[in-house]
């Protein structure tokens, strides 16, 4: 009972940190709160909702995967409306937000990493030690990556050494001064954490809410894709698929069910993450029209709302929440895009067709005559397959660097139209004001 109370207290403190106005001021007494054994640290990593049930909501809200009706827009908080229309003051100083969530995850990871350093690895505890440390490194690398997608510019090798990155908090000591390294240093840290995690973790976890080697490879593929390092994105997608290449056949799903997909038991899921939002997204008609009538995703993913708009029901969460983890379908698309960009057109189309034959009735394999045609097909299917999966903001940022695929986003907010041009500084979201005041780091240029 004493140990259970310890975790309840620790989780309560961390939950408070995630929503408290004085996030940077709260300094928990680690002597009272920090677990002591590898089992304790594993329980901490397994049992904290911040790690598996908290994802990049700001990027989700800012992307073009959906739109909001006038009524839904008006029901948003002031900060929510600002975020939806890419304005300043997008994060409340009072309520929890992505910044506090991200750095609470980092804090939990750092506590666990420091714990493994104190305990040390021996011949008797090697497996447990590797799993705790690998998991903590995985969670920290993922948290830094999602923070970078929010608050840093798109990775560009020409400017990565001068573009501001995100704070890289490497200790649980709240007294250590917050600094802001550049984007190159930020991504170096993310990659280093995930690669170390991959070296330590088992090939596949006992449950997909736990990190694994396959999950670390999948996130490395996603990070390299964000960096437009397509050879490495393909390399790590392939490594993930070597460990799990399962695809479910959408022909076998019951489309009459409100949530047709199997949720957390879906064998395509490599690592489960999800998030909840406080509004009902409406799918843009132009996106819905991309699905032909023989595409099972048209009925698996979508259903008409009462007002006649199109709603989404195809989350791998299997509920009203939105799956934001990594799955095999994304890895097939990553590997296909990598092959296309290397002018390996046949390999690219093989991967794309492997996916689509599980998604489309009476499927006739697609062909491409050249690299450009293959890439266009792959990116179109990526748009359709990964809708509302939390990857769209990343894709917008990286593809804006390529004139052929750059997009200008437009939204209506109240009676006003808002526009977000490609590569606009607003793709780096505003850092919460309380963080600027308390840490002294520079605000993003808007």
C-alpha cells in the first residue's frame, strides 16, 4: 500500500505540473516522490497517462485534416480559436497545454533515466534495466520531437544551425537553467535518444503501449522523414517492418459498426498513443472526394454527421479518441516514399500496392512511369491513409520546402478568413507566455 500511495502522489504532482500556472516554479521533493527500484521505475513508465494518452494536440488543431463549423468554432476557447487560425496567444497561461504536457513527459523520462544510473546494470538485472532505460529514452526522444514539430521551424539543413530549436531538458533538477539550442542540436538529441532506445529495447513489447525496438525504428523513420532525410526514413521503416509487417484487410471489417476498426488490438499498431479533443472535426469535401466508391476507407473512416457534414470514425483508437501512434501502414508509406525519391519506382509501387490491396475492393495494382508520378501517387495515398493521425502538420512543414507540393492553407474564423502561406513563420507556434516570462528564452518570430 505504501508503494501504491507513492505512485498516486507522484502522478498527482506530475498531473498538477501539466496544468498548473506555476509549471516552472513547482519543485517536487524528489526524496519523497522518486521510486527506488527498477520495478518502481517500470511501473512509473507504464502507468502514467501523460506518456501514452497525451499527444501533440496543437499540431492536430493547426493542420488541414479537418475544418470546423461556425458553431463549433465559436464554442472553442479564445486560445483554441487562436490556435485554429494560426494566431498569437494560442496557449493559456492557466490551463494545461502541449508545452506542459511535453515537458512533464520529459521530466518523467529524466527521473527514470537518472534512476537507472543510480541503480546500475548488472548480470542479474540487465533485461529490466535495459527496458526501463530504453523506454525512458524513447519517451524523451518522442516528447522532444513533438515539441520540435510545434515550436521549431521545419528542419532545413541550410539553416538548422541558426534556427531556434526547443529546450532540451536533460535532468529532473528544476534549478538547472532553461536554454534553447538550435534545430540541428534539437534533432541530434532526438535521434540520439531514439537510437539508444532501439539498442536497449526488445524487438517487440509485451503490449503495444510499451516501447519496443520496432517502435523506436518507426519513430526514427518518422523523424528522418520530417528532416527530409529520405534514405534514413526508408532504412528505419524497413527495420520496423522486419519486426512487424502485418496489415489488416479492410474487406473483413463491419462497416455498420460505429467504430469498425479493432482499436488497441489492431495488429498494425506498433506503438499506441492517442489523444482527445474537445470538438468534432468535419472532413473537408475535397478530401472525402479523394476516396473512390470501391475504397473501403470511404465507409470505414467516415460517416455523415446530423448536419450533413462528413465526420470521422476511423481511428485506430477504436473510439472517439484519435490514434496518434505508429503503425505498419505508415511504415509502408514511408518506405515507398523513400524508394520513390531514390528513383526505385518498382520498389515504391510494390510497397504502395501491398497497402492498397488491403484497402480497396477489386484492386488493380497502380503503376507509375517515372519517379515524379510514383511520388505523387504515394503522397496522395499518404493523405488518405493517415487522415487525423497526427502526422499532417509534420507533412505540411516538410513538403512546404518543395514548391511542387507546397500548400497555402485557408480557414474561416467567425466572419474573417485566415491564410497560412507555405514556410510562414507561424509554422513555429507561439511559446506560452508564462514560459517566456519565467525562462527568459526567446519567443518565436510570428
